[in-house]
């Protein structure tokens, strides 16, 4: 087996993914999985609290993002978002 075909686990993605999550999340562009409307996360409608939240599309009111913090874990559900676009710092 050569290095180009070697299968690695998720730890190999830690550096690249770690840099993706160190940004101002409110500026990320979220595309709704229901109506395909796009806009900054800051424009989604917020319901709940910082520990248990739902973010809904401002156009169709569909749930795009859910977050639940239990104290031991943070559960993040992005299944309502068709895509999240993160701009790179220049």
C-alpha cells in the first residue's frame, strides 16, 4: 500500500477542520435546505437559550441549525442547512 492510498482516521483532518472552526460564525453563509435561501447566520431567527437553541430560516421558518449543550457534550445538528459557506481570512 502506498501513502496516496493509505486510509486514515478522522484525526488526520484535525488541523484543517480546526482552522475552519476558528472564525466569526455569524458571518458564515447558511443555505436553507428547504427553500434554498442564503444569508449570514446572523440573519437566522434564534429561539431558545445559549445552551439549547434552534436557528430558523428567515424566509420559510424551517429549522436550519440546532444546538444542545448538556454540560458534558455539545450536540450540533446542521441537517436543516443545505450548505454552510465560510469565507477565508485574507
